[in-house]
C-alpha cells in the first residue's frame, strides 16, 4: 500500500507557477540526484555531498536546485524499485525531508560540481526545494 501511495504521489506531482514540483509537504521531486566525492590531489576524499538537479529544457543542461553535505550514511541516496528511482531522506528543522529522482549518478572530482554550476545559474536564481 505504501508503494502504491508513493507512486500515486509521483504520478500526481504538479508543476506550480514557479516551476517547483511539490509532491507533498516535506517531499520533492528533482530530475537527478548526484553523490559527489570531492577529492584532493592525492585522491583522498575531502567531503561527500548530494546535489539535486533539474533539467533545463531551455539551456539543455542540468541546473542545481540545492545541495547538502553528507554527514551520515543514512543520508545517502537509496534505490527504490516501485516506482523506479532514488530517494534521499533526512530530518531538517524537526521535519522529515525526502527528495526523489528518476536518475542518479556518483562522481569523484577535484572540481566542486555545485560551485561550477553557479557559473551557469547563479545561486539567487535557483529554484529552492522548499518554499521558505
């Protein structure tokens, strides 16, 4: 039943006037979740971050919506099979937050993809995951 209700939420996701696709309070949908391992010159991991992207049909590229540092393994994206996709879950300000995406990628880099994306879309133009 829970799987069916999640599928129904995703199927009923709507795009509001500002482009934010809210599934329900505390739940969001994005087009891509990236787990990035930022590494130093010796190949040692400096930090891990999760980056949430939406596809821009206008610019034909992904734009960052939000990111967060991984502080605990429980925050890592988990594979879902019904519906097929990936989900990140965490608690923020005493509220359960969930972000679902149909696509996932894992990268290792010496360039921070979130910072690089700021050159394409400044932070103040990003669509936030949740309304303030």
